[in-house]
C-alpha cells in the first residue's frame, strides 16, 4: 500500500485506465464494423479530414506522438489504401499525407462508429459532469503541454 494518500488516490490512474478502455472499445467497434482500424488511425484521419495534405511533423504535433508512432500509423493507413504520401512540390524531401478516395468516403461511417463509442463511454453521465471533466482535462493538458512540445489540444484548433 502506498504511504502517501495523494499518490494512492491520484488522478493519473483514472485517466490512464479510462483512456485504455476507451481505446479498446473504439478498436472493437471499428473491428465489429469490418474496419481494420484503430483509435490511432482515427486520430490521424480526423486531422486529414479537417485539413488534407499535412506533413508528418504537423501530424506528430497535433497527435502529441513521436515520429516512430506517426510513421507506423501512416504506414498502416497507406497499406490499407486510406492515405497516400506525396512529395512536397516545394521541398521534395518532405512528404505530404493525403486521404485517398477510400479515406475520404470512410468519414461518415467511422464518425458514426466513434459517436456510438462515445455514447457507450458516457452513458449515465450528466452533460454538466462531462463538461466539467473536459474542462479539467484541458487544464491538465495546458499545464503540461508546453513542456511536451504539444501544440494542439483538439481537432477544432486546426484551422
């Protein structure tokens, strides 16, 4: 047993466990619908639906991931024909990530699956409690994001 009660009842394990079961539910719901996609794929695709033709560095910043993680996710999406890498006409060393037709047309169905997953996760939770939770999580993010070099909190800020 932990001697310090602040450690024994800290917010970290709650955030971690909730994130893991949410990720598992999303992945399971995508799989049940016939998609070989994960929450990580979804995160990349969301950023491309908002603004197509982004480079990997920008996607890394938005997702808060390292280069290896974003590369693996894009490789997987490319292998499944959801995205394509195109050399940047201004800097051929740089590759821009674009949605394919398959990636563009999957938005509505994947969005429906994600809404289902969110509804399952937030069942029996009052809207006021959800808003408070989001506010607290955003404050935690803002307290730590600068040190982690993460530039965005939500897809809404990509404009």
